[in-house]
């Protein structure tokens, strides 16, 4: 999925997905760590955290970056990035 990211709060990069992601069976919230990929339910945006953040109600964990986080964190301004899902089977 190709996404257009921008920095938010000097803690995460956020992007709007091309379509609404399901919140079915989502937890009430969680406390993200660097590399966590999440959806913020109330806004529907995708977040990639590059710094730790407090527990946030409405934040839905979606996965964890296995590579490239340092590159993503170092990006300034707005940028496009391709996000690929890799299974850990």
C-alpha cells in the first residue's frame, strides 16, 4: 500500500489510508513502542511510531516494522512510502 506520510508530534509519522480500515474486534487502546504500526480509530489514519508514546484509547495495533524505521524517522516534511505486509509464519 502506498501512503503519503507527514510527521505528527515528533513521535510518529501519519498517513490517511486509501480506504477505511476495519476496527472490528479492536482493543480499546494500547501504548505504542518504536516501530509499531497502528490505526487511530477516531480519525482512521495509519501511524508508524518512531518514539515511545503513552497508552492511547482508540489506538489499534496493526503490526511492527522489521526494517527501515530509522529511515522513516529521519524523513523531513511530507513523503510517500510503500508499506508491505510480511507474515511471520
